[in-house]
C-alpha cells in the first residue's frame, strides 16, 4: 500500500508542477487559429509521466463535462 501511495504522490507532484508552470489560455478557433501540431511519440517518456498525461486528460475531460452540466 505504501508503494501505491508513493507512486500516486509522484504523479500528483508532476501534475502540480505542470499546472503551476504553465498558464492555460483558451485555444483559438476559426481562421486565425494556429495549426494543431501532432504530439511527439511517447517512447522517450518515463512511464510515470505517461500515466500523469492520461490522468491529466481524464481530469480535464471531467471538468469540461461538469461545466457543461451546469
């Protein structure tokens, strides 16, 4: 159980660092929006960072869904 807590702690620290280091702006829409770039292959990422990416995506989707329900 201790290993799971430490693993989850690492993921939370990665997500916290990402959240504090970058301010998210609303993506541009329409004609003047920048082209969407494809993501680089994830083969060079640490497995913990890969899981953090998935968790971040799930949390963002959940937040958008909760905002849409209001």
